C-alpha cells in the first residue's frame, strides 16, 4: 500500500500516519524528519540541507527526490509506505510517479478556525521537545513539562500572526499537487475537523475500502 498524506499544518497528519503505520505495518516516512535528523547527525546530506532548513526554504528537488528514492528502496518499504511532506512540488510528484507511483493520496482538510485553534494552543517543551495543547492535551502543571519539568514555549511558527501566512502558503504550494492527483483519480479527501480519535477510524476504513476494492483485503 503506497500512500501519500497531504494536509495543512495542524491538521493532525502525523497522528493519523502513526495510526495507519501501526495498523498496516508500513513505515511512516517524513522528509522533514529525515532532514532534521541528518542535520543533527552532521552528515554530508545534513550539511547540504541545513542552509535550506534554517531559512524555511524548500530543499532542491534533485536532493529530495534522491533521498526519497533511496529511502523507499529499503527493505521495510517492500509492502508499502506512508509519505508525509513529499511530494511538495509538482516536479516531485512527477518524479514519484516514475519510481513509486502512489496507490492512494489522502488529502486531509479542516476549517481554518480549527487549525488556528490547534496550532495556537500548541506548547512545546523548551528542553525535551514534548508536545502539549493547552486545551486538548494540557500538562499537569500549566506551562511546565510533565516529563522533564522545563518551561513550555510557543513555537515561533505557531504564533497566531504567522499561522494565517503558513496556511496561505500551504494552499498555494499544494493546490497544483492536489489537482495532479485528483486528475489521476488517486485523491480522497478526509475531513479532520473532529478530534483524532474520531478521524483515525475514518482514515483506516477509507484505506480498507480501497484495498477491498482491489481484492487486497
Ligand atoms: P514545515 O512544515 O516546517 O515545512 P517539514 O517537517 O515538513 O516542516 O519540513 C521541514 C523542512 O524540510 C522544510 O522547511 C524544507 O526545508 C525541508 N523539506 C521537507 N520536505 C521537503 C520536500 N518535499 N521538498 C523540499 N523541502 C522539503
Ligand atoms: Zn520536557
């Protein structure tokens, strides 16, 4: 099962990907995570992409495509994968169609008001990186990490004044990719206005329905 997950920041993509990864035993591959990890390790690739990550710029297509190609050729991807954060340009979508055409593309949508509430309520531990939400996943003591006791902070790009800008950028960047998959009949749109425990079963049953349709379940 080759899956691509698309959705704006704050839609809960990572949470759904984790659930789908467990249910179908396929890896969750996030290009953002791969790049951050390489930068942390100080690898050759990390040094190459650090410039772009620090400036919030897209890593050049040639580099991203090579990284994804190499990752998908690993053994754990034989039965499929979930791509998260890739493709992010039309050129990347076209390249992917050439070496590992996705079976299904899940397009997660939520109302702007829901996204703004989720992102602006998010708090991150300044020390260990644990993630909380003031309303949906509050720490035991306000402003303090349950795990390590360090202060919680608002990520720079979760500030309310930046969120609208991120959403506009997302729409601009992804609308051609969404149309690309729509034209190929691969796109399924899933509403993620509800909380994750309600959305996850919808995601799972959408994938199961697709597999059944192909006689693979
Ligand atoms: P963000 O929502 O902050 O962009 P991601 O985790 O998706 O978070 O990506 C982090 C960074 O990694 C991006 O800002 C970009 O520099 C790089 N990146 C990740 N995926 C891609 C991609 N498919 N194409 C180009 N750059 C990417
Ligand atoms: Zn902590």
